[in-house]
């Protein structure tokens, strides 16, 4: 931003930038620029419109902010450096900073399985889930209707209900035509024996049978004074229909829609007492809000299923550093998490470098072929090779034990499993090291080596004192990057050992787990996936990788200064 | 490696962005796409229903489908590829009879549970998802599924275990369509005689290995990390298991009985089987069925999912219930039930309920779903129909008979891991009583 302050004096007479702009810029450039700006704003406005419809206010704000920045930066000549930086800056903020902020925010909540809802949602979910069907009550045939002349969208809803004739009334039907309609059952019964009702939010009323048409599936197709909605029309108001309840009886029982053509009698068995913030069951058992769940006040029985997200402050971080399983596990995992990338980088680099030195020898023929063959492991997708290696390490059927005649329990013994991972990673990683060292070796001028030879240095001395230091300058930062990559090499561990083997009695902390695998297990695979806790672990990992990378890059920068 | 880093970075950034603002972005997209689909489908549906109305009056009016154009309505169903294929006819029937267009979306089986949970949690997702009953507790806990109020008549037409499987805390949340369990699959060329007991099975298997006709006594998934589902028949053989079975059906999840005497007795059988080389941690999901297909073993303990590979290989086989132990231990596999869930966030709740209650429960639909998955239907009428003269289905049905569905409480997620690892350790020589006691305390801590 400091440039923007310095800009105006350079970019022409500050009192009237527009004049100078028009004078110096061809018309078509200006036109194109404004068309592009207009297009961008148009697209953003459309996105904002969508977001408003969805009620996503955060997105609306972000979009508006981007639109304003675009307008401000590109419409004038004031912010020339920002014109180049803005796209990158926006992407950086959206794709890098936002996830970090979001993860950090999640780390202070209990968000996770069973705690994904807001408290209001949880309360209504518990009530909706508690609706029990009255097994003795009849199942009604149901049609949704609005008063005749009203529109589908706004008409007051009512349910037209039918109760089919009782089964033993089947014989009655034929012989009793004179009986049914008038005397015996009242005027809300059709000639076929269907009892008809109208259900509103107030209650259930009989519906006069005259003029009512009952369809083959036992629902009302037409009734005087009502407009029966068809499936599609009724579905326009599906949410209202879903919440519709026709009260019957005194204890909260109601006729509710079950499908598009059936209704059932049921009642919620749990209600929410807003004043005391407790849920009360029909039997009077009370559940109090505690730690994002409704738990039984008397301590007996299970918590109510749906819970909600709430802030837990530093609890997740406290768990990481105080819970004994965690603390012990974390330290063990951390040590392996340091050893694995260090050993991986060292082993792959040494093998890669030796091969590169070998293939760099001018006397070797067919280097092109060898080199392309060596790149193969690097070119194959790890999702294939990882699983193949896992199968090869199988104790009983695996290729490795079969070929070597050993009987090592590769994936069942902690140390063997660690070795298996290092072997796999060596195979996967050396081509990369081979590639970068080959490149670096070719850029080392021959005259320094010749000078060393003139000074009387043998091949080993030349390698150690001349080639290596020059090589490390070039590949040093790449080694640090490779370390950082392997520090979080989730895929390899997941595909080959899944973090196992596990010590008995501790299925949370695996012997070959990296921190990231541990976080994944916590977040997604453990009994009750706990995203909040996993976010906290991620933040700790983030800090660790940041610190290590910082130290690493400073070290490699130090190397540079030597030369 | 660097290339991978870049890819991972982009993928994770995209994933994070999606998860961060995807919830709202999705809801914004969903109605638009649905509306577009409908606009395209509108004409078809309108003509279809008109034709139906003209041709067959009863069919058109029975579900109240007047020849009206659809308006922003489409029933979205998520299922894996096999089931989606089987549902195509049902969807067509439903469309024809109700005029509601159905969109079948294929979601890979292993992602379905997670995606269903996440997308409904974000206010989007399908109206209906096809899945296993043991997801239920987790789905209820996160308010992903809506109750399905089955009439008692209808519920009575299914096998009692299958309806019970979809019941959580007294509420039913799904309509079952198939039942599966572990059974013994035997290569009849290698072992013509049906072993009368596990002991006899081991003996026959060992004899075949000694004769050089087979390489393994038996193949059953276990793996380095163990497998509590696969080992449960043994653990529960003497009345033990994870939770005590209630007399009225279902489990009492307040008590854990992993370290009970009965479970330990079952655990000792696992140790014995491993000692006799019938079980091995080297056999896991990736190689159990292939071992049988390659005729390396005469016996495979697996489920209906294994049959396709076996028939493709042209092996003569017979399915029977898992044999019991000579000392009276009755192997008791878990039942897995597949069924239809209705999303709690469905935009078409009554239509979705109509589909699961009035269509999925039809015998012809259950039969066509059976044809896609080779698992016995949960609807008694459909089961009777397909098991006629089909020995496979009869055998699967018998294997499932009287079994207990896997517990559907969300806490089961905390049981599978520790108990599975215990079974692997027992198979590699740990003392069953001690190891199950550790598992017990770990599970209790997690519950």
C-alpha cells in the first residue's frame, strides 16, 4: 500500500487523472477494460443474488468486498501495482487464509459427530424424532386441500381425511345400502362406508359425504367447497404440510401427514421447557442442557441423541496436553513424525545422489534410457503403488517374505512396520532426488573440478570438498521442502499401514502414525468423530511445521552465505 | 514429490473452501439445478401423465396426479451403482404413476454415508438415500434422517429383525429391503461333505492342506487391525458378544460384556482357530475372497458380496450357515440390513415418504432389488417369491434367520476399532481373557 501513496505524483497531474487517461489510452483499451469490469461485477452480482436467496450473508459480504476492490483498483490508474496483485491477493485470502481462520475457529468448539447442529435445530430435531405413532388409531387416507377459489400458494391448508370401512363391514356393504347413508352412521359416511373428515389446525370436523369423490386408493379426489391439490401442487407447500398437525384428543396427539396419501395419529413424547432450558418426556423425566447435549437430570439412562455445537474455549488444547493417552501418544507420534521425514529425506537423497553421480559420468552409454526407467516409481500414482507395497509386505502371502525367505511380520511389528514404510518411501522418493541432483550436478561447472584436480585432490576429496557443497546450495531448499512434505505424508502411511500396528488397549495411537494421520483418525475414524479436537491438533501441527520449516530455511540460507 | 505436493495443496484448498462455504453455496445451487432438470423433464411428464389419463383413468387418478406440469419438484435418490441400476424401473414406475420426476444419483458405496451426512447437514443432499442400518444412530444424532411412520400393518409384512434394525430409541427411520450375514461358502469340488462342526471343518481343511490340494485351512477376513464384525460369530458363540441381547430383541447398550466369561470362551475359540491355522492376520479384505476363488482353500466365511467373484470364476460352491462348535457353542453372525432413508432436510418430504412407504415396500420392487444385490429381501412376500428354487437365497435366508442385527447406536463406532484390534491380537497369541479385558476398558472409556 505504500506504493499507492507514492503513485499519484508519478502518474500525471493529480488534479485531473481522467483527462490524462483519455489522452494517453486508446479508446478500445478503455472500452475493453470497462466491459471486463462490468462483466466481473455482473458475475459477482449474480453470485451475491444467489447467496442472498440462500441467506448466506457472509458470502454476500465477501462478494461485495471483492466487487468493490475490483471497481476501485481497476477503474482508475492510481493503484498500478495492486492491479497485478489483486487476483493473487484475493485467492490467497480465500484459499489460504480463510481455511486457516476457519480451522482455528473450529478448534475452540466441540463441533463433531453429534454436535453438528445449532441448539435450536437440536431442540426441534429431538422433538420431531420423538413423535410416536398411536398403534391403535386408524390410518387415514389423506388429501391436501385449500378452500375453493383460493390460490395454491396462499390458500389456508386443510387435510381431507378418510377412514376406510372396517374390514368386517365388508358384508354389510352389499346388503345394507338403505342403512348406512341415513340412519346408522351420520352424513359423513359415503355409500362405500368411508368416513370423511376435514382436519384443520383447530381440530377434526366431519365432512358431509354429499358430492365427495373417493378415489381408488382411499383418498378424497374432490369435495364441494374445497380445491384438492394434486401431488405437485401440494408439494409446493411441502414444509407447511409437514408441520401441519390436526389436534385430536387432549394430550397433544394429532393427525399428521405420513405420505402424500396417508396420515397417522401421533404425538411428540418430548417437549421443551424454554424457561428452564430442559427437555421433559411424557413420563416427566427431565433432561438438562450440558456440554452440548441434553443429559438426564437424574444421571440415569442415555443422553438425547441430537446435540449442538458450542464454544469450549481452550478445552481441546487442554486435552491434547493433559489427557494421558493423548500426551503419551502425542510425544510418541511426534518423535516418529520427526524421524520419518528425516530418515526418508536422508535415504532418498543419498540413493538419488549416488545414482545421479553414477549416471552423470560421461563414459556411461544409454543414459537416457536408464534415467527414464529410474523415474518410473515417481510417475506411478501412489494410490496404486502404496497398496501394492502393502500387499507385498503381507507376512504370509507377500512377495517380500517369499523372495527373501524371511518371515518378518512387516505390518504387525512396530519396528518392522516403520522399516517397511521407510523402504516404501525410499522406492517412491529416490527418483525425485535423482532428478534434482542430476540437474544440479549438470550446472556445476567443470573448471572447478579441474582446478581441484590440478591442486592435487583425488576423486573422493573433489566430491566431498567441491561437488557436495555446490550441490547442497542448489538442492538444500528442496530437501527442506521434501522434509516438510514427508512431515505430512498422510497418504503413504494411510495406504501402507493405516498407522498400525496398535499397542493393545490403545486403538487411538498407532505406532506408525504421523500427526496428520492421528488427526484424521480423531476427526473421522474414531468412535465419535471430533472435528473440534482434530482442528486443535491440526493447529499444533501447523505451528510445528512452521517452526521446523523456519529453522530449516534459515539453515539453508546460512549455507548460501558461506559461498 | 513436489508435483504431488502441489496437487495435494490444490485439492485440500478446494476441499477446505468447499467445506467452509460449501454449505451455503450448495443450497444456492441446488434449487437452480433441480429447477433446470424439471424444466427439461416437464414436457415429458406432462405428456406422460396426459397419456396415462387418457388411456388408463384409474392409474392416473389413483395417486392424485392430474395432468399438471411439475413445478420445482424432483425426487433425488442416492444409491451406489448396483442399487441405482436396480432402482431404475422403480423410478420409472413412480414417475409414471405420480408424475414426479425421479433423479437417481450414483454415489460410491464407501462415500455414501459420509456424503449423505455432510450434505444433509449443510441443508442440501438427496431426498432419499439407500444405505445400511448400522449408520442409523449416527444419522439420528446429527439429524440427517427423518422418522418413517410405518403403519403397523406394513411393518408386519417385513421380517421383524429388519424393521428392528431400522429402529432407534423406539422410532423407525427407514424401510428395509435386504438382509445379509456371514455364512460358510464351501468349494464342493474340494470338500464335497458339509462339515458338521467347526472342528470337523478344521480337520477337513487341514487334511486338504496336508494332501497338497489346498494351501489354507479356511479363509476369513481378519487382517492386522482385526475385524470385530468377522470375528463376532465366535465371540458370541457362547452367549457373549458386545452388548447383552434383550429378550424382546435388540441389544442393551448400557452394559458392555466384552470381558464376560462367555465372550472369553468365544475368544478362546478364535485363539484355537488361529493355532490350527484356520484364522490368520495375514488374511484381510484384500485377499480372503481371492484365496477362495483361486481354490487355495475349500472354505470361505463371507457374505453375499463374495458370490459374484466366485460365480465368475466358475467354482462349484454351496452356501450353508456357519457350523457350530462341538462343545455347544453356536456361531452367531451379525445381521446387516440395507434400506431406504429419508433425509430430514428433504424438500419433498411427503413424496419421499410415499416412495419409501408405498413403493419400496412392494414385493416386485423388493424382488428387483434382490436381483441387483443377491441378498435375501426383507419383505417376507418377496423373500418367499425369490427363495423358491434358489438354494443360494434360501441358504442366506437361513444364515440370517434368528440373527441379531448389528447394534445401530452411534457408540458402535467406538467398539469396532478396539474390539477388532483385540481379535487380531488374540489370533497372534495374546491371552484372550487379558486382551478382552483391555478391550472392555477401552470400549467403556469411549462410551
